[in-house]
C-alpha cells in the first residue's frame, strides 16, 4: 500500500476521504455557507433544547457532522442541510436521555409515541376503588359526610364550610377528623366483616 502524500497515512481509506470532495473544498464551503448561519442556528438550538448549558456542545456537534458530510459530498443547499442535521442531533439526544422533557416538543403528536393510557385492568381497578370510596362515604354519618364532601371534593375551606353549614370552625375540624378515621376504617377493613361500621 502506498502512503498518501498529504497525510502520511497508509491505506486507501485515507486517500478516499481526501479525494472525494477534498478538504480544501469542504473547508471553503463550510466557511462560506455554514458559519454565517451560526446566529440563527444558535437561536434554533436555544429554542428547542431545555438545558442551555448544552448549546455550545450541540453547536460543535452540528458543525462536526456537517463538515464530515461535506468532505464526502457537498450539499446543494447549506441552510436546509444544517438545520436538518441540527434537528436530527436533537432527536438523537432526546432519545439518549430516555425522558423527553415536555418543553422539548411543542406538539406531542410530533414525537410519534403512544400515549401511556391505562390498560383495561388498571381502569377496572380504579373504578372498583372509586366505587368502594363512594360506598364508604355514603355509610358515614350525615354530618361527617357533608363536611368531607365539602372539604375534599368541593375543596371549600373550613371557614366556608362553617358558614355554609352554620356551625363553628372547630366543629368542622372535629367532623373532618371523625370522617377521615371512619373512612380509613371502612376502606382498610375486610369488606365481608359485618362488624365494620363508620
């Protein structure tokens, strides 16, 4: 095998790399077509990547990929090629992170991933738990049921509940405590045990 005169490396692989387009042609193209896009490219990376400390590294990775590709064949249009390379790099980085930040993609449909919908078994379990909770609330004494529904379901404050039911706030607090203990006993007890009472 002959040595390549410019690199001093042996083998046809090194010759092929230098001879495809030529490093001077690729460098001229890069300086003339790619570097003027830097401000727009940095803005694109900042808008589409959450961790701003990575921007410089991302920019350098884009430049390396673009330049390596240009050494093999010069793209017809620099700007679309550079931004496609940047987009692909961001997609690869997101995949590598395994968790896609919600800010990374404006449109979740663009990700092409399935939404994590609960399966039929999880849906059935959730419905069963909701039914049990509803039955337990129905078994509470009326004063406890009213207070727990107003506080935990309608999200009223204790003072609002006291005004609505025309009782003292301390009474609301004691009814809430009583209701929570009763619900805990009802939900954690064996459903077949006839001794369980609110």
